[in-house]
C-alpha cells in the first residue's frame, strides 16, 4: 500500500512545471550548468531509477554529489533539500512536534465537546437547547478555517491584545508561552471539527435511539444512562470512530492554514513553503509521511469497526 | 550605490510583496542618525536581528548574493580584499577602502591584471593565518557551478580562463579539478603567500570593486565540505558562528572571534559582543515589536517594514528620530521579451499604454518610491542621466497614467497585428493587483492581455527559461557595485546573467563591450547613460519605479542608517548605546 | 427527490405527522415537505437571506451598474498616495473602524487600486457559488455510486474501491492541489479546455470532487454494510429480488439521509475550500475577484483597514452558514424520520 503510494506521489511530482535543475541554477545559467545540476540532483536518471534511488535511500541511505564535495544521507533518508541544505528527514523531524501538539490538543478539545454536545442535543431534540447548539455548530462547521483564524487573531491579539503574538516554543521549554501560542490554534481547529462531530454524533444517536433494540432496552427498564451509553452511543460509534481516526491522522500531517496564520513551525508550514519553492524532495517526503499516518489510522479504524459493531463483518 | 541582490533572490523579494516586502516610502528623509556619529559608540551588548526568513539563503561566502546578507556577513564574519566605506552618505558610502588587502590593489597599465597584498596578522578563527592560497581557493569554488549555486559569477566571466563551446568555463572547480592548470595560471600567489594576482580576460578598471563581493572571500581548503560548507563556514572576521539552527524558532548566534585582532582589521569596529538572529518571525510580529520598543527589543533591528506598519510609523512623531525612509539600490521594471515582441512599435505601444501611476500607487504610493525613467537609478551617481523616456523618446510625451490612444496609433503604424501579451509575475496579493492594472492598461489600448501568476519561490527558475517566459516579465534589479557595468550588460546583453528581455542587438552589444573596458570613468559614465537611453528607446524594458526602503531600528542602536553600498544596515559599524 | 422519499422502505415507513393525518391524501409530498419547511423559522429566515445573497450574486452586473460601481475600475481618487496608497482616512491616528467606506463605495475600496469592494464581493460570490455547486454535483454522484458498489457488491469490487479511497484519502489534498495546479491546468488546456479561467475553474471542480467523493463513499459504504444486514433486505433477497431492485429500491432510500446530509454540508464546505484555495493563490486569474483573493490581500492591512477583512469575511460566513441552515431544514422537511420520531 505504502509502496504504491510512494510511487503515485513520485510520478505525480515528476511532472512539476519548474525544472528543479534550473531553479537551483541561479543567474548566468548555461545549459552545461543545468546539466550538471540535473546530475547532482539525480534528475538525469529516468523516473523509475530515481524512484529506486529514493526507495534505497529510505532503507540503506544514499550519497549525493561526487568527488570531494560528496556527502551521505543516512537511512532512513527521504531525500535532501538542496534549497534548504538539510536532509528531508531532519526537516520533518523538526516540524513534527508543533504539528503533533496542535493536532492532539485540538483533538481532545473537539472530541470532548463534539461528542457530548451531540449526545446532549440528541436527547433534547427539538427543544431550544438542541436548536441553539445545532445552530451554533452549523455556524462553526461552515466557517472557513482561515476566517475563524484571522478573526480570532484580529480581535484577541491585535484589537484587544489579550494574548501576545504567537511564537512557538516547546512545552518543555516554556509551558506558559506554549499555551499562549497554542490556545487560539486549538480553538480554531476545535470549532471546525467539534461542530462536525456534534452533528455526526447527534444523527447517529437519533438513528440508533429509534431502533427496536433501544426500545427493548428501555422496556426492560434499564436506566436511561445505561441505554444511552451501552446501546445508543456504542451502536452509533462506528462512523464517529472512522471520522475521528482519519481526522486526527490528517491533522498530524499538518494544518496548513492554521499553522500559517499562527506562525507555527509545523509540517503544514513546511509543506506550503516547499510548494512555493518547488522544493520537490520535501514535498514528496511530507506527502509520504502524512499519507502513512492516514493509512495506519485506516487500518486501526477498520479493526475497531469489528470491535465496536459486531454486526459488521470484515470483508 | 550598491550591490543588489541580484535579481534572483531580490526580485523574488520584491515579488513576494505582501509577505516579504514593505517597499514603499514617504517623501521626506527622516533619517535620524545618519553619518558616522561615533560619539557614544561603545563596545558591548547584543544586537538582535529579527528575520522573517527561516534561514539564510546561503551562508557559504561564495554563494551569498543578497544585499542584506552580503552586508551582514561581510561586516561580521567574512573579510574581503576591499570593502565599502561605512557611511550614510550616498557618495561616500559607496567608495571602497582596503580590508584584507593593504591598499586598494594595483592594476597593470590596461587593467587586465590586478594585484592585492594581504595585511599581516589576519587569521582564521582556528588561529591559522589567512593566506593567499586561501583567497585563491575561495575564488576557485565559484567555478564548481553544480555545488556553488546562487552566487555571483564574475570570477568566471572576468578571469582569463578559456571558455568551452557552450560558454561554460573550461575550469570546473576544485572538487573535480578539471582544468585546474588554467585556473592556476589566472590566479597566482607570490612566494611568501601574501600577494595574489588576478589575470583578467579583458580590462576591468574597477576590479577592486568586484572583489568586495563575498565570492572573492577566502576559504581554507582543508575545511571545505562542499555543499555542507553552507552550514558552518570558517570565520576570519571579528565574530565567529556559535550556533546556526534553521527553521522557525531557529537562531544564528555570532560571538567574538578571539583569534581576530583589531590591528589587522582597521575597517570593522566590532562594537557589540554578540549578534543574535532569530529566524522565522512573523513579519507582523517583527513590526509590532519594533514599534512597541519594549526594553528587550531596543537593540533590535530587522529589514523593511510591512505596508500596514508604514502609516503607523510615519504618522507618529514619536518615531521621528528612528524611522528611515531612503531610496534602496533597486529599479523595478517589466522586461519586454524582444524575441516574442520583435516589432519595436509594438513594444513602444506596451510602454505607452502602461498606467505607471496606478502601479506606483498599488506598490505603496509615495512609500514605494518614484516613477522611473530607465534601469539606472539616480543614486548610483555619475552613471545616471535622465533618459527622457516619457518625454518624447517614444515619439511623444506619455503621461504617468498611460496613453492608450497613442498606443493604438503605434500599433496601427506598425503594420502588423499586435501579438497577445502575457504578463509573468510572482503570485502574491500585491502582484495580483499589479497584474490587474497591467492587463487593464493594455486592454485599454486594444491589446489582448493575460496574467500569468507563477509561484514566488519558483519565479526566476521559470522566467529564466526562454521556453517558459512570456512577453512581459515582472522584475527588479540593483547594481552589484556603483558602476552601470553591473546593470546594462547584465540586463540587456546575451552574456548578461539577467537578460529577461532576451535582447541581442549587435550594435548595442558592441557598444556595451566598449563601455565595459573604457578606462576613463567619466567617459564610461556617458556611455552607460547613452546605452540606458538606447535600451529604453528600444523598450527592452519598461521601468516602473525607483524603489524606496523604510525601516525602524531599535531605540538603543547606534549608527543605524541605511548603508548605500548595499541598501542594508552597516553591520560592521553599529553599536548598542549603554 | 420526492420519488425516493415515497419509496421509503417498508421496514421503516415515514411516521406521518399526527396533525397532518387527514390532509395527507390530498397533498403531494413536496407540498408536505414545503409545509414542514415553512414552519421552520430558522430555515425560513436563512432561506430569505440566502435567496437575497444568491440573487445579488446572480444579478451582480445590474446591481453594481445601478449603483454606479464595477469591480474592475481603478479609483485612484479614493486613495491616499502619500500614505502608502491605502484608502483615504485609513491609517491615520484617529482613523475610524470603518475608514474608507463612503456612499459611493458602501464596502470601501481596495487599497492600492481603489477598486470598489461591494462590486468585487458580489462578483466573487458568483464565482464561488458556481464552483462549489458544480463540484458538489460531481462529488455526490461519484460518492454515491462508488459507495453503493463497494458496500453492496463487496468482494473484489470493495477491495479495489476501498484501496482507491484509502489512497485518495491518505493524500494531503490541499498540498497536492496547490503543488499540481499549474501542471494540471496546462494538461486541461492541452485536452481542449479553454485557457485561462475556464481551465482553472475546471481544475478546481475536478480536484475538489476527486478528493471529496471518498468521504461520502465511505459513509455510504458503511451504511450499506449495516443496511444489507437488516431484515428487510435479507427478506428481499430471500424473495428473489434482483440486484438492481435491491440497490435502488431497498438500499438507496435508506442511504438518502446520509447522502443528503453529506451533500448539504459539502456545498458550503466547497465554497469555503475554494476561498481557502484562492487565499493560498490557486484560483481564478486577476482581475476576476474571489473571496479568497480579497481576504488574502486584506490580511496585510488587517490592523489599519479592519473593514477590508471583516466585511468580505462576514459575508462569506453568512453565505456558508445560511446555505448550511437551509440545507439542514430541507433535510428535516424531506426526511422527517431523521429528525422526528
């Protein structure tokens, strides 16, 4: 699966408009220099061979350049960014922690808020609480992330100056500044996702609450709490878990907009900068890493399916 | 005037507009403490440099080619044979003084051979002496064009080393050693390893300006790691690199280099104890911090202010003594691709139609600079003379808002159908608006026009490719030293490195070659003035503005003026007031 | 639509509303739905706002010319050249929150060019809605078909489609869309799509759909997996119903709710996504305005011209929110089972 993915990524990006050999060539570029560059970047080889070199790099490392100017990139080598003068693996390793904190914090926030609001509204369907929360969740769900992000940035930071301008530090270095920086990004993502999960949970709950076995459970005289938790929520959990797994995995690959707006040095920022610079090795590396997260999440979700809903047979 | 970031990086900066470039300037010059007021200059303290970029484009001396970086590294870690004088004055600040060399160099009669002798006591941070061989090795690295990218290539075009058929040098750099003998003949060291001699393929009367570029800085062969030298080069200036971590939150810290002695370096003042560069700071945050001026940020500096900070800084008298609003070394222009628009009348029509006034307003009005009349900027000095481009050079006077009717008439006179004009520009919000103005200007004259946005980071990679470049190309350029020999030949001849116009006019080329080797500087200046005028008449380019730069240094910074040599801070001259 | 609702499976017939019991015979289902919808105050209000927005987008030309503005004309007289080319009255010490706004330019003007923002917002809205609508149609079609095929046929079909979905879902789609826009727009031109905006819009619609359908297909597939285990489907199979009947008569009606939910949520999402993409620089060419391009420029001036960010942003927000609210109410009205029981 991953192998297939790497191939697709590789082929997709082998057709980028800007010739990387030309991009690194600078001014006073002659065909000879372009050719030499191409060789240095490994682009003189046919695509399949580049792909092979790339795969080999992941497992045994690879050597760049020739003569006294050569250097090695140790396994697992996802490539070397000549633009930044850094191994892709290092770049991704450095960019991962901010993204991870962003994703985890937001995830906890939105799952807690989203699922409980979903259950709550389902139980109070049709009443004003339901209508208010659903209305709000719609608003939250609808707004584009960059608008929420900019709005919060404008009011909370620029206009009212409740928080300092975001400047990421590791939580182990300066927890206070870390929370000050992460608070708004967490909220932005949580608003976006919680709204979706509220709706999803509510719909699932309503569906299952209408099922016969719920009526049976109620008729048996089980306490309402038990009915909801053991029967209602559990049966409706499948799509929630699916979505949660994929969303978390997706976020671990970087939240481009949120990271950009709040200057978080995460995978999303790295990705967008690499796109702007046509820094191919980095784009390919990030795509792979991100995709791996999602594929792994998929596997886990598939396994969870069977656990949660015994009626589902694994095909 | 100065060195420019040669197009490659520079124009990207210009291009990246909203994100990277403040680019706009008010009329009056508010420069608080210009000049070399050394009174009160004291040693000590740390100067903090807030960088929006996540790393230096390059740190390897042979690969550095942006004005700000050249000024910074030259003032702190890398010494060159000669260097620009520290001064805010446009004339004085672009004259050269000896640095590693004992004097300004000795040319032979026809300036084809230049000799520089090194001072005594210059050492690397390791304590080893800096020798002629080190300088020679440094220069040789430029020839390894597959590893040493981005840097200026004057060594290749000026040194007397045979070229191959495709125009590349027969010397391939020290890593492969191909053609080493030819190089060893062109650059020689004396017995005592103190005197270096450069043999040039043509007369270069101002070669001692060329060697101010870091590409002529020394590199110790034993420490050269090729590609990786870009991360940790060896210093021979008053500071050495203590830390370099890239990325947002990364730092570049310079501490005193104990092996450096003031005796061997009368040029650099080396006032602060430390320099600290913080990478990847949001430009809004940078401005916010400079404007707020909290205690921790008073010895802080950064580059150009963001457009939205300008009204704040320039409408508040509180900043009167700090704010800086000066011309930078750059000319912004649209290259007109003569291969794609071969008809002169068509090119003139494009120029006549252009609403330059709207473009200037869009770039930031008065903060952005003045309307331009050529690719040579007045602050270069003697090489500038008004070209009269808009006062009749195109056949009649053209108002700043453009003259679509006259453009239509020129097209009609041409007798040929006007080609469709595509405008290449780096994709940023400000440039998008500029593109709208360009398209609207051309359409008003009945010309079919299309915008073509290109990702900012890939911009020059694309437009340098003759296959991919279109008719009109957004660009910017500043001279590498105060001689239009670093402008006209670069921009408008096939051998130039920035010939986006694809110009190849035989007479023009011959005149350029003659001007290049003219040893009478005044005569040479007249020739550049004529060539600039001719290039404008031929509409190789449409100059849109002479740019300005606005900055706000921290309150406690001394000698915080815009150094005309590079359009940058005079890093080697700055101090922290105690 | 109503046909499908009518065909709601026997196993779970729509529960008639008690208060409509007597009339139900004489009214068509859409009339019933409309009746329900009419009583939904939020829905009605949103619909009103939405219709207003849609009409103004549709009639952007006449409205703006009536007001004497248009989205392309430069208005240098509205700008302060000495103060950075920003709208007059902005960026000075006592500037008001709504500086730059005047009777001629109710939303203010664009800094740098002076183009009228009211006109630009209306024209931008038109493009956004067009792109989102096209992409939603394609997405829904792809998602439903692939989801049913994968879930119902199972076996090899399911494996192939699921793997395909996995691969697509695994891609960081924003990154890919950004990185490949240039190349693929050129490819589209090469296969005959007119150059310029048509090619760019086609690209947007295609990539949005391409990366959007698996989400729906997944939900549909999951639903099919549980529905096909239900008694009524098993009963149909036992009675010897053909695949087509089972798919379209038994399954589809049960999938209607999730598909509708997804589609109604997708349309505004695509409006937002299109804005994000043009915010990041992938979108229609200048001078054609889009929400994203307007907002991307406004960020630079956030602290001195707040209305430049807020007005287009709030209108974009109202557009997506009302779309969602109306979609929600339509669903409630058409599929009472999902909301009333």
